[in-house]
C-alpha cells in the first residue's frame, strides 16, 4: 500500500537553497528530484540581495549559507560558480556574474570575455561550483568542476550565463545547445549537487 503523501513529505528533509536565481533553482531541483524539499528564498518571502564579496568561491558560498541559516533556523546550502579561463589567468573567476559590470548582463559578460580572448589560441577553460551546506551546526563543502573550451561565438539559447560559449570536453556543442537532461548529468553544478545529495542520503 502506498504511503500517505503527508508521511512521505514528513520524511523529506527541508533545506533552503540560498539563491535568487531561478535558473539555478530549477537545475538543482531537477538533480535532487523529490528526495528533499528544497525551499527557495522566494517561497520564504526573502527578497534581499545576498552579499558575495568574498575572495573565493568558498567564501561567497559560506557567507550566504550562514546568513540564511541564522535567519530562518533551517539547514541551508548556497553555491558560488564561476568560469576560469586559462588565457586570462583564471578570470573572470569569482567575478563571473559581474564581469562586465554590476548590471550582471549575461550578454555583456559574454561579449567582454570574447573580446578579451581575441588573438588567443588557447581557449581552455573550466566551470567550477562550490556548494557550502550548513547542517547540524557544521559547514560542509562540495565541489564540481567541468573542463572545456571557449567557443569563438555564442551558440544555443538553452541554459544561462556563459553556457552559449562553453563547450565541455567530449562534446561539440555548447551548454547552450545541449539538452537540459544532458547538461544536468555532466555540468559542474550537477557534480557538486550529486555530492551534496549523497551526503544528505547518508544523514
């Protein structure tokens, strides 16, 4: 006999994902499936912008997760993601979201990156995600990295951010062209979230 829905929901862990980015929220929910109840900041009626002024991905993820846990008293995870380009000495890195300015325009960021790469034959790059989880008064970190290269022009309308110009190793299409189910198996965020999921399953 199937368990009543209220019992299933009671067994699910309530965890806040500290992000205002609906694209990231939808990606993470797809990866985590129904095994955990992921609460968004919008569902908690929290609309303030979270600070991201750390020097590393770990710093940014940690400060967001701690702030939300202290405010709502629930386990929380936050992530910081960036694109590291070899020819640009790892830039844009932690400044990926605001590479072209505080307006955080995906198109502006892509255009500036492609301009800065003009004349470079080394297009190697990597996407990196760091997740910080506050759980039982401890902080845990989960990292996901995917290597690839920067295309010479954007391709595809799927995904977000730098996805249209990032071609993961082993593929000929950008993240902006690959189906969501493929990206959610191989992406930096998918790798980090899968590690988070395995941790939560063990709890």
